[in-house]
């Protein structure tokens, strides 16, 4: 088996504002984050990293009013230990950008990078080795803070196990050349149901320890059998109703809590990112999920901040 082991943001919805009077002021919310949100579930072996899909939003209920936009990541990192980077989907971050992110986050923080759309939507995974090498060479600057690489495919792309195999082989070779084969994890978010129905596709993912993303939304198909193709799990939450603009809340998150605790007990690292950024729902749901998973253990200890192996 080939192993791609371990592994903001500026976003197209960055101007969506999180308003509301039913929550505490930003400073109080941050203090609460630091005291409670990072409780780890106990009795587990895997690492649990939760965050939002980006941080560069006008979340008025989360960020202090006087906080400069350049300081948002540092503030965000006080509450969460991981973030999903959407910026890398549209642009190749410069070395200076990665250096800035590294300096603004604590040890153990993890960045999940979204793979370039040139590779996923233009090349559609084919003949993309050079582009992949450019992307991963740049991402290597994150060193131990590099988390999974999210490979989000367009809904018009149907399953092709051969194309997937060739891409995974290229990724393995590139990662090996960069001496990062032991810390690179690839997560595939398929948006055409044919990928979920192909045994050959699932086998290829398993061979390379690549995760099939469990992405929840009403718009895109979902793998109802929830096959786990890797030793780790990657979750995305786009909103239970309106895409990007609806909140899960305790009731909506409850079914996920049981699953997550089961996966963690199995020794699987679990990454979870909320993309329902409108009105700051992503922040609320990410905090709630952390609390709910930890609460089932009935204890509070420091979290495992870095994936195991």
C-alpha cells in the first residue's frame, strides 16, 4: 500500500457578514473557545481537528470590531487548531504567504489545502503531474503544519478509475521526490454519484490511503454507505438546507457525534470543516461539534493537535 500520510484563507464568499444579537461579544467568545472548545474526546486513539473553510470573513460575532483583517488568522487560531484553505484553489500561495501563516499560528496548527482548480477543473486530473509538483513544492513550505490536500472535483466529471489511478501514482512519485510521502494526505470530494458506485475507484483510494470525503449538503450527492477508504476521515459540512447559509445546531450535529467518536476509537484521525460561512454559522457549528464530541466522554483534557503517524 502506498501511504500519503498527514497532512486562509481568502474566499469567494469573504464578504458575507456574520451578524446577530443572540451570542456573546467576540472577546468573550474567544475566551470561551480557549477554555472549552479544544477539549478532546477521551478514550480515543485518533486526532480530532475541526475548523472552518477559511477565516477571512466579516464575522462580526466572532472577530472583535477593532481587529485588523491581517490579524484574523492569529485570532482564529486561538479557538481552532485547523483551517481549510480555499485560496489555494484559485491562486498558488507565494512563499511569503505561507511564512506569514506559519508565524500567525501555534505549534500543532494544521492547514488543509484545497488543490488548484487548474488540476481538478481544467486538467480534470489528467496530465497534471507538472502542475501537481508546482503545487506540492509550494505547499511543502508549511512543513509539519501541512494537513490534507482536498481534491474537489467538478460535478460534470464522471468516475474513471484509470484516471484516478494515474493521478494517485503521479502524486505518490511527486511526494516521494519532495520527501513528503510520509506526511501527505489526499482527500477526494466527488460531486458525481458514479464515483461512489465504482468498486474500482474505492479500491484505488484504499491502495493509496486516500480518503473519500464525506461532504454533507442538499445540492450534491452523498455516499450513503460512507465508505472509509483511508486510515483517516475527512468531513465537509456545506449546510443542512441552504448551501453555505444554514446552520446545523445541536440536533443536526448529533448523528455525526456518534460516528466521529467511533472513528476516533478506531484510531482514525478525523478532520472536519464547516463551509456554511454565512452569518458565522460555520464558527458556531464547529465549536458546537467540538463540545459535543468531548462532552460524551465526560472529561476535559488537552486535545491531540497533530494527527498520529
